[in-house]
């Protein structure tokens, strides 16, 4: 009987090294050694969009598109989008911005309701929150027409497109652009990144979606984990260079990945 | 049990234990009872999702009923929703294989969904018109690359200008492919970081949990 499932040794080692370096940097932060992190522009953009909505007296929309949380490829960006929602809803409560979060799946709806409710409680503004109007469950299919219609009738001034985005990325961002909303878009769905980058005023590309959730958590031990992820990037860059050299020299490394 | 234990500690501990079980099962050969436990746990996701779907539908129906009761703006659309919901759900509950129920799904819900999906084509065209303008060097490069790839993909493109075939293929495979691989590596690292933070219970905003609360002013 083998100790490790065949073909998964390299994956296991990669996870151990990268997870180890993330945990190392988090532990280091506990002892006060906090790495210097580049400030993500999106943090200021969230304030800017919500501030614009307050000044214009119009709502901000927080859209997440596909939130089927039983799908592994959708789960991670959705969790990241919820983490950013927690921060955004709290800032919206603080600034007094109108906020609307339509959700297309039951499980995600219950989580989004809890996140928004907690954000308003944290600001002691639960009296200002009408939860059934702020977080709305819209069955998938009905959501497109409802959201587009309300984007125009509400004349929304700002929109966040974060999470796992598919074909609706074009439909919603294009309408938001026509309404004149200021937009922040971010997804890890590679084939829809170009749409969000091209149409939105500001964008988060791939990994930045996850980084923003950690960055806005207000906990230095959490944001320090981003430095651990950079170790993974260095390893990846090193392996790409090494692999290119070996392949050029005619040495195959395919065997390594079947161990 | 205290509220803190129920709302904060139990979800975090459960997430960590179940998450680690799934990872261990992926990398290490496990005895049959552990594999069977993991299969059962995964089926819980479907059950919880179904329960949450019912909850969401109930909340939506209450919202629309209130809207009708208070005659809020566009309340008449809510009547359509409530009637459609009661009629369709009633038929489905009585017999899910009922021909009228299936007819509603096949001839109303599906075509509406397909029609809405097809809107994407028009929005993509409109978005492309908005984006593909040579305002600066970056957008000029994007415009030229997009035109080459577009010409490569349409049948007449290669007839009009044959070099678009190798050029378009090169753009898709080399600069675009390399960029996408970089993104995928970055995204995978981001997911790993997120997983570690969630399993360690350091990041739990997605559970609606925030430890500190501002004192009332």
C-alpha cells in the first residue's frame, strides 16, 4: 500500500511549503514583525465609490454573479467576495450610503444577509438597515432583468462586481457604464477578467481579489499572510526558469509529476 | 452554550476539521469508513443548499407580499410573482412530473433564460465598441491585437489578409497564454492563502462574524 496517492506527491509538497510559509508569516506578525505590504488601490476605491453614492444620494450595488457554493471553483472567489462585502457593507453603513446586494442562490443569500446585518450592527446602525430590501434573493434567470431595470430606475452611482463572474459580467458592467456608475470589478475567472478590466473604472485581477479580503480585515496577522503567498510566487518563477532550461536541454520533467 | 461558542467557535472548528479531512483524503489513501464519511459530508452541501433555497424563496415571497400589502412602487409586478409562484410551486408539490408543471418549465422558464443569455452577444458588441478605442498606447495595442484575432477567427479574415492566421495564433498562444498562466498561478496561491486563513479561523467575515463591535455613542 502506497503512503501517498500516485501522482500527488509534488502537489502535496507544494501545499506544505506554501501553507507553511503563510503560517510562518502569520506567526511572525504575532511577535510584531509585520511585513511591508503594498497598499491596494481598491481599498481607496471602495471609499471613493461609496462617497460618490452618498454625495449623489443614489445607491451602490454589490453584485457577485455566480454564487453556487457547492461548486469548488466558485466557492473560493465567493468567500473572498463575502469578505470584501463585510468591509464594504460596514463602510456603507458608516457613510450612510444606500446599498443593494442581490444574490442568486439560497445558501449565499443567507450568508450575505448575515454579513450585511453584522456590518450594520458593528456600526450601530441596524435601525437604518432594511435587510429584506438591502439583501435580496433573486432566483437565477430572473436576476438579470430585475437588476438591469433597477440599475436604471435607481440611477445607481456605484457598483462592485466581485466574485466568480461569467457571461453576466458583460451584461451588468455594460449597463452600469451606460447608467454612469463608478465601478470596481474583480474576478479570478480568467476568461472574464478582460471584460471587467476593460469596462470597470478600477479592477482587481485574479489574486488581488483574495488579497483585498485579507487587506481589509484590519488584522495585521491576516494581511501578513500575503507575504507568505509571495514565497509561492518566487518558487513558481524559479521553477518556470528551471523548467525552461531543462526542456531546452532536452530533459523532460514530466516524470516528476507522476510520482 | 454561549453565543460566542455557537456563532464563532463551532463554525470555525467545523470548517477546519472538515476541510482538513477533504485534503487528507485527496493526498493519502484512506480506509473505507473515512472515504464514506467524506462522501456523506459532501452530500450535506446539497441538503443545506436546498434548505437555504427554500428559506430564500420564503423570504422573497414575504417581501413581495408586503409590497402588495403596502402598495409600494411597482407593486403590481409582485402580484405576478406571487401568482406565478403559488401556481408553479403548487403544481410541482402535487406532482413534479405533472405535464403542466413541465410545460411551464420547458416552454416558459427555459426560453426566457435562453433569450436573456442571448443578450450577451449585443452587450459584448456594445462593450467592444466602448473599449476598443485607441486613446493611448496601451489601448492601441489592445485594439490592434483584438482586430488581428477577430480577423483570424472569421472565415473571410484569412482570405482578405492571410498573415492574420499565424499572427493571431501567436498572439493567443504566446503573450496571451503566458499572461493567463501567470494569472492562474497567482489565483491558485491566493486560494491557498484564503484556505489557510479560513482553516486557522483567522478570517471569518464570510460567516458574518466580526469580533470587535463599536460601543454605542
